[in-house]
């Protein structure tokens, strides 16, 4: 059985030149030991060794002539098995292959007790084999990857870099509950599915099996250059020593349970970080204006470009019995006691003071490389006093707060001061273009304030089930929305065709720039606050209903269509009933087009744009209520066929989506949209 992932780098914690030396079999060809591992098994341990065999000659090398032998320094011999032997026959010139040998050994055997020989069969010498290279291992040798290090493993034909990301441990009365994540980045040009690995936490007391926190990670596709995070969980008795923990990744080889062997893929040293409840998330300070209580309510990470925005949400409460002004606090983010990040303060719209006992929130935003994971997070708060900045408080909350999620079909309600609103995803539509598709989500944003306002600008990403992010573009108007009314916004992205729509989510928040929350539709976003993950409903695929076709706030009943040929002229009769939902104060007018096509030949006999209550050159203007149009079109080419298709399209971002389709024929008598034909 082909092992789909074997180590190809030699990033061990202890290496010597004699271990991974090149041994030449000819002047131009060599073998090199690239990995050596021991992993415990039910019957003792399994030793595995991987060689790279490079053929630098001009003719193929027959691998049948080569083998490896394993013995102990005390003289015990072990039988080695070659992985994927059936496919290891020859090596073409100027190419290389890997040879992985493995054998069962005793549970107390260590690598420094073993001697590994690489041999060539030669019937002209005694014993019929000649030792080409001998490999021994120094005392205490280990190929464990050090903390912070990574290892490259081959998954099918792709090279994947793996490393430990973080390990957070919480302690109960009986167990350590482990939450460990490692990251994998495919450095090759093609996506590859992660193999079915087994994961173990190796301690001084033995191995404990870990399980995937997200079962979908068992068949995760590693796309090129994407950093994937895989989380593992497990429970370890808290009587076990916490020093020297290691993550051991293995994969089974063999075709039956009785003959299957688990071979090591990688072994990583694991950091031990005990998660304790922060005791300084809330503090009180007094300045010349009065006494305030500050509490670090949440710390979040939001993707932004090639970095993450770190958002520290701070609650500020008036502890006095009189009104107090909102303090002008300067926030400095301190990571792991030594890394400082300046935090931009973003206040709620209209926040200037606090009533007795009242509170509000201020969000401090800093930028951080997305691969960096802190152990300790602190927010230092300063306030200006004359020409100096005086520290008034320091609050901490190292655990990351999950992004708030809203299931498909549900309404998200926000109550932040100056930004009270309700948001709901109402529809999903894919618009096909010549080279790419526009994937669009329609959202209703309702003004829950008591005053009219221009609703906030948004920004964010579409997030795939694999954890990849795609830039979102927002279409909205600058119209003021009256209390209780709403606007429709369109959020779209150019989504690659190979990205699954299953499990897609929309992560958006209120856009900010250097001045704070962006007002209207101007400004270039530098991030967002109050990010929310919206579930996206499945796209509707029914094209047979010509009633209540939704376009913005309009609902259109296409109720009359008649076409017939009079010589070289087509005569058309077209009718509709248009209704408008007047609770929408703002929306983006999309283009609606009717076309008469002969689809087998891609012949378009007639195309007509329709504009709803607006003005557009060469378009039909339909008003709210009943509409009827009669017109003719000269046929310049002979495109007469027995049947045709009437299609209705909506266009967004230059791409089209079919909303309705109906097969028809030329007839001066038939209304094809009367529901009887």
C-alpha cells in the first residue's frame, strides 16, 4: 500500500553529518538517509528509515539490486519491509525516489542501539551482498521537531510544511483537557487531500490518542500556499508529568488489520500552556473627572489582507452618581510581555458622555501577522495629563473570543449606541461571466434607531468551509433610511469555480478607516469592527415560476408574452404587473433583460432591457402597477426555428443570472405566460 505522506526533511533536534551523509553508489548517483524514527506499537515499537536515492547517471538504475539491513549493536537482526515495493523497480536518469524501510523492534530499543546498512546484491562476493553505506546514531539521537520548528512531509506528490501552532491546556479535577493545533501549508502547485492520519500525545507515561476537533478536517484539501489549521483535542490524566510532551503523527500502511503497521510521519515537541482564568480583566481608575470601571470584554482576531486585525473590546462604566465625559483613552496592546502594538480607538457614533451607572464600549484595533499566536494578551490604557501620557489601567484577557455567528435564515440584531440595526441574508445568486462567476449575497439592513440615518459601510470576506477567505465587494447606496425601514445591500465576490459553495459563510463588519467608523459610502476601509459570520442560504434553482420575480424592492409578475412573424418582422406583445415594497429606502438598481433565444445554436433573436421606475436609454420603463408594451423588430438574418426559449436575466457586476426560462413557439394567438401553456 502506498504511504501518501512520508517525511522528506531532516529537521531533527539532534543531527550529525554521519547520519544524513550521502553515500555514492556510482560517481554520479547516491543514497542519503533523510529520516529515522521510532514509534511505540502494541507489540513493542516500529522503526522506520527513509532514504532518498538519486540517479545522476544517463541510464536507469535497477532498484531490485539494492536493499537495507538492520541489526542491533549486540547482534540482533531485524527484517526490514520496503514500503510500496511494487512501485520501486527502477529510477530514471536525473531523477530521484524515496525508499522507506520499516521493521518491528523491541519496546526498549533506541536508535543509538541500531546499525543500519544500505547494501547492493553482488553474487561475486561472499554472502552475495556488499555494504555500500553504514549508518549509526549518536546517543540520545532524536528526530523530534523543536518548538517553533517545522517539518516538510510529502503528501502524494506535494510538499507540505507542518508545525505546531499552539497548545492550550485546561485542568480539571482529574484530567488535563488538551486543545492543540498544528498548521499545514502546501508549498506545491496543486491541491491535495490530507491523509487519514492518527494523532498521539506522547508523554513519559505513554501515548494518548487525540481526535480531530472538526471531523471535516479528516478530508481537508490543502490548497497551494494556504495555511490550514487543524485542531486536536484529548484528555490526559493530570497525574501525568507535563514535561517532554510530543505530538506524534502516524499513518497506517498495509491492507488488513492483522498486517497493518503505523509508520511515523512526524514528531513535534509540544509546548505546555495551562489556561487559567484571567484575574485582571476588570479594573477601576480615577482621574480628574471622576471614577471609571474598565473591563476587557473580548479579544478577537479578524482577517484583513495578509494580516489579522486584533480587536480589544473595552467596556467603560461611570462609577459616579453624576454625568461624566467619556475618557480619551490611548490603548497599547502588549503581547507576551515584550511585543507592543499601538491600538486605534474606535468609538460608537455620538458617544461623548456617560450617565451615572451607564456604560459604553470602545474598540482598540491593532495589526498582527496572522500566523502569530500569543500566550498572554494585555491592554495598557493611558490618558493624557498635560503633556504626558499616564497609565491608568492594565487589563488582560488572553483567550480569543469567537466571532459571533448567525445561522442561515436568522436575523442579527445590533444594539450598539448609534448603530442600532437588524441584518438578514435574504438571497443568494450566482451570476455567470465569460471567465469568472460573480457570487452574490443579498442582505436587508433595517434601521432600528428613532432617527433617519445613512446606514453604515460594510467590508469583509467570504469564508469557505476549508477556512479560506475571499474579498467581498459591497454595493449600497448613500440613501438615508427612515426609522423601521431598510436598505438592500449586495455583497459579492469573484469566486473560483473549484471552490465549494457548501458551508460558505459571509464575514462582514462595519468598516473603519483612520478616522473611525466610515460614514456613507466614502472612505477606504482599513478594517472593521463588530464582525459577524452569516450563514448563507442555498441558491434557488427554480426557473419555471414567472410570478413574483424579486429584483431589489420590486416583485414582478410576467403575465403576457406573445410573438409571431410577419414576413421579415417580429411582432411582440409584452405585459407585466410590478409591485414595490416601500419599506426599502435604499437599494442598488440591477439590470433586467428579456431575451428570445434559440439555445441549441446560441442565436439571440431579440433582447430587451427593462428599467423599473427609472430612466435608461433603449430600455422599457415599467412602473408600479400593470404594464403593457407592443412593438416590432426587423429580422436582418433568417433565424427562424420551430421552437425558442424566452429567458429573463438579471445582471450584476457585468455578469448574468437566469431568473426565468420558458420554451415557446411563434403564434399570433397564444399568451405563453397565462399559466396554461
